[in-house]
C-alpha cells in the first residue's frame, strides 16, 4: 500500500542573508571567483598603521640562493644563442628590472635526496578486474599493509593503480591475494549479490628514475626544454610526498593528485558552513621544478566537506538552508559515500571493522528502473515523486510466497525487524544505478568523514567559508612551517624512509620588485595616482559619461514580509542625483512598478513568479534602462531578471538591494559603486590610464582580449554545458569590454567557437575605429592549466589567426598576436621579510612582482600581486607568455620609455589591473581575464534560469543557441558588469 505522504522533506525556516548588487559583489555566491581584489568599495583609503612584529618578520632571513640566481642568468645567455623553434612556448627573453627591490619568503622548501637513490614505479594488475572504486581502495590498502615484498622498503601509493618504491622488488615475489567481507546489501529486488573476492594482485615494473639525474639536467644551462618524462617523475615524487599523511586514519587525502591533506579527527580545524557542509583547514603540497633545484610548494588550504554523521541530520540541515528543493538535494547527494549501519561490520583495508560503504546515486526518482535496459521494466519501482519518503517508494518483491509491491518501510520491518522513524518525511536514497536501483532509508546511513563537497555554495555557505579562510599572512606562515611540515612528515623527518628530507624548516627567499602604481585620468582633467591600490570617487566625474533618457523602476516585494520601501520615488531621485554628480546625463524616472514574488522553492510559486515577471517585462520593454530593487538575495529572482532583460527582451537592467534604500537619502558610497556599473552598462568610461602608462595600447592600434571557459559544478544538472566567454576592448581606452558567451561541450577546455567569437570582436573594433583592424592583438587567456598550454598553441591560436585572415583586407598585413595565460588557482604565496615592506594587512605591497626563484628559466612567466587586499592574504596571479609576436618584436614601437620585453609585459599587465571600471581598487588579476570570468558567471545565470523553466532537459539534449545569445539591443553592451 502507499503510505501517507506527510512531507517529502522536513520543513524548517531559515535562509542566508546577502547583498546582491551591492559593494560586496556577486550576491548568490555561485560563481568561481574567490572574492579577492574586487575592490568596489568606493575608494576607502588604506591605513599605514604598522603591524606588530610576527615570526614572519622576526625569523632569520637568508639571502636568496646565489647559485639559483646564477643558473637563471646563465640560461638566458645560453638560450639567446639558440633559434626558437616554431610551435613551442615563448622563450624567456630576460628577467625584469623595473621597480623597488625587495626580498620575500616564498612557501617553498628545497628537497634533498638520499645519495644514489633511484625510485621505481609499479603498476597493479588485479584479477578479476571487476573491482569497484571502494573495493580497489580495500585491495591496495591491504596490499600495502600485508604484502611481504614491501618489508624494509620505502613505498607509497596513489591509492588506485600505482606504487612507488625506493628499491627494486624481488623478482621471485608471489602474487598477493585478498578477500573482502560480504556485508550484504538491500536492493529493489531484495539482497544484492556483489562480488567480494578473492582478488589476485600482481605488480609490474613500469619505470625507474633518479632525482639526482633530474637535478643535473636542471643545472644544465644548455638544457632548454622540459625534462624527459617530467610529468611522470613529478607524479611519482608527489606520491612519495603523500606517503606519511596517507597512512593516518585521521587525515583525509583528496584532490586529483591526492595532494590536499585535512585533519578530520584529532586537531581538526573546522567551521559549520550550514546546509550540511563544513569548512576544514588543511594543506596543499606539490613538488615543483625550479632553476637547479627541486622544491615542495606547501600552502594552507581550505576545503568544503560534507559533515560526517547521520544522513538525516544532513538532510535537515540542507532543508534549513535551501528549502524543499528536491532537485538540488538530488544533485548534492550524488556520489556521497555512506556507511550502511543496518548491515554487519566487516574488515576494511586497514584491518579495522567498519560498516559496508555505499555510494549514493541520488534520491529516489520516478525515472528509476524505467530504462529499456532495466531488469525491472516489467515491474518497475513506484516512486511518487523526486525525493519521496520510505512509505512512497515501492518495489517488486518476489521472496514472499505471493510476489508483489512492497514499500521500503515495509521491507525494513520485514527483513530487518526495523521500524523506520522517518518513514513519511525523509527521502529514500538510491545506492544502485538508475536502471538497477537499490533503495535505502536515510536513517540507516551515516556519511563518511573527509568527503569533499564539489557543488556551488549558497551565499550563506560562501560567507562562512570566507570568514573561516580569511587569515593574514603571518597566521598562514606560522601554520605552514609548523603543522604543515608536520602533517607532511617533513618536520619530524618521517619522509627519510622514502629517501627525502628538507635542509631546514625555513622557507626559501626570493628577489621581488614593487612596481609603481599607474596614473589614472577622470573627467574634468582630474588625475590620481592610487595609494595602496585604491582611490576614491568623491566629487569625481567619470572620463566619458553616458546618457539616460526615460527610465523606469521595478520594486520587488515579498508578500507577508515587512515593507522595506513604501515610496520609491525619493530614493530613485537620490540615485539619479548621484549619477549626475558623476557626470551622467540622467532624465527622470517615468514609471514605478511594483511586483510581489512568492517563494521559488515551491513549484507553484516558481511558475507564478515567472509569469508575473514575463508580464512586467512586456510593460518595461519601451524603456532602454530599468532599475530593479530586489527584496532579497534569492538567486532565482536575479537569474530570471537577467535572462529576461539581457536575452529575451533587450531591456538593460540594473539590480540593487531594496534594503540599501530604506532611508530617503541612501548611502552615497553604495550609490557611487552602482554609478560606476551603470555608466559602463550604458557605454561610458569611468577611469582611463594615462597614455604613458598604457604604453603601446594607448596608441590605439592594439585590441586587448580576455578569454575564459568555465565548467559545471558538482551540484549542477548533468546536462549543464561548459561556457566560453570572450571580451575585448573597443579602443585604446580599455574601458568598454563588450563580449560574447557560448555554450560548448561539457568539460571541454578548448574554446570551440573561437574563430566566430574573435570575428565578432574584430568587427566591433573596426566599427569603432573607422574600419581599421588592430595591428596587434594581446590576449589574456584565463582558466588554462599547465598541461593545456600546448592545446592553446595548437588548437586556439590557429582559430585566432583564421579569424584575422577572414576579417583583414586581402594581401594586407596580418596582426601581431601575443597570448598570455593567467592563472589564479595556484598555491604560491609570498611573505614580506621587513616590517616597512608590508602593507596594513601584512601582505607584500601591491605591485609586487616575482619572476625569479620560483619560476623555470625555460618559461616566460612571472607572479604579480596587483591588489592590496582589505583583509586576509593576497594571492598573486601567475602569468605565462606562451606565444609572443609583440613584446619581443623589434619592429614595433612599444613604449615612449625604453623597456625590456620582460619589464614591459609585467608593467603593462600590472597597469591593466587598474582598469576594472566598476572598482576603485586594483584587482587581483588582469582586467580582461577577470571580465571574461564575470561574463561566464553571468552566462551561468542565464542557463540556470532556462533550466529552472525547463527541468526536463537531459544530458545529450542540444541546448538552443538563443539561451546564451544576447538580445540585439544588448549586443555591444557590458550587460554582465
């Protein structure tokens, strides 16, 4: 029978706060950025109050290694004699000299190796080869613990298929055999039969390498390329470095390279992020190659994890934050591993008893067992709706004398003599497959510790993570040289058993330089040179001001909630006056509309909200500009407004929080922050670089471009595509950056439609520049990992060149193209060594650039910290020139002041970080790359709005091009800002 469906999910009030459209940036927190360096704070000045002495400053400071410095210089001399090969990464032409010299600590430790040691890699072969992921873990843990061939030998594993040893294993070694305890399982057809052994394991020698040979090649000035099998050797060294933390049951090892380590037992440092997710502090490690040395990069890392314990508690916490969003819960739970506590314990790979582990596919859904390949298609499960409770999930049961349907509640009563407590209001989960579902009630399941959360955090979760992870450099410095080294086994010398040690617990020191801030120009010939990376807008008019004719205001309200604004007109008059104070020509607000929005978590409320917004946009379509005052921070409201405005109707919208306009005279700083965005959206220019600071870009013959690709998060729908964005300056001012976004193959890093997207930018440049194409194209490419540089050169560069061939006059000069890859997801950090060389948050001064000590001579790369963070630790951006036809082109006049290529690319990149028009602070990485990332983020909102409206989209369905195609009215506008 079908039981009473009291509620599919428990109901508890409570949603997080937020500030969409305010100076704090994004609002719903679902994007990729880390929030650093955005700086749209209206120009709060930085304090120069001295910091109290810390270990970071008082610890002994050694001079940077002279041998490394000499090796770097020797390579530059030697490489200058060699003709560069086509298709290879751009060669470093020299090291930068510009700026004030400083000495910094870097979070690297030189590795020393046992004399004569050779490391050996072995591959596992398991027979039969039917082991699942959890079983593979059991097999390898058992092998490492019990296999006699490892006795007296240092060994480490990647936890899957590879083992690295410090000695060759005996040739006459025997295969290893292991068997897993059964433990059983509960399926939709009764007890599942899962193979649990025996398995026979054999080890096959794969390769060997000497770290001393690697060091010899790194010291060879004539070796101008990557080392033989470099990636393979680095992977093995990282496996060896993970040996000590991997052996501790209290340390969770995560990441693709198993290089993030978090204490989950004694000594755990964590904060509840809400919604069943917690933030945990741990460490990241990576073996890196430098000039004449091999180093370990060690950094503090903060990760989001599922809270261990009762699955029921997790679901209750989820609902308290997200409401009864069944689809989101389904995606949140996918892949989560749980203990099945209704089954008998069995021995795990470490020799301890534990409950059988299951992996959740998701909640029970009506689609379960309905596929043509399902063995249950004659008697498929009956599930009332997504995330139904045990009373409302039924499956065919044949073990009685009279076969028939039985609910999960009845099954557990019959088979396990268990009366389910939450039989009518907590979802059932599926730990099988979609075709062969295996249902379990949440109350018999416990979430395993140490499972990383890969979804997008809610704004409340995001704020909690920021609060927890926001630490000043001295705190992170202390953590790294104490607990960080200890967790890796370097502090106590445990890594010596694998032949590796460090000379001391001191970080290396490197040479750095502090670049000067550029001069910025505003309207009325006002000039300013930022101090501590910031400036203010008080009584300042924008460089070029937009015009707003008739416009409208839409006030959104929540029925039953306290009234925030009863009279919007005086508030909008104040906002219009603020716009005029900054130079905009603003007409009067012609119409004030009000609209009630209901809770989006209920399907009926969601549909009604969409219908109401559709109707109101039909009224607004006659206005070129509309201010929207949001009642709350609900992401679906913002998503749908932007989808309707930017894509469907072409109405240019600007959203602000109604709560910021409680008073008839709102905060001037808040309004000025929004004035910057409004001017940009309408085609204006806020600040521009002094022509001397813009170098060759200021001559008006160079188009600066930003490119990025973003991918779906773990909590996005399975059919969610990846998104590519391009933005490009339309002239020498680098103030207007319109662009284009396109969906593409999921998880595809290459920009699939790059030729067409580049043609669009070139066409707009030519339209704005009297039909003349740019002589140079300078591209800042975001989102590319080290292993994908070759992809950019081989697949993306030809598309850019093809676009130029199609757009430029036949027989004419083709553009000089330079591609600089920007990276922000790295773990390199720098620490001041003198009190007078740190800013008010104990970071290096903004403008800090490092191109020695932690880089490879064979690459043209550098680290640049352009921003002065208001709090926490600064993350320098990493830049690598992978293709260059501009900076080393002696035929081009690039600067009115003589600059070496290394200095010019560093200084220009730094100065462009001040061209984020919606901010009065320099930002953390180069503006075009930053804006391409922001456009990807906006495209994600368009997709979410479309998917919420069309929830039936499946993986493989073709996404209509129109979903991400801007309305013709918005085509050349910075709608995403």
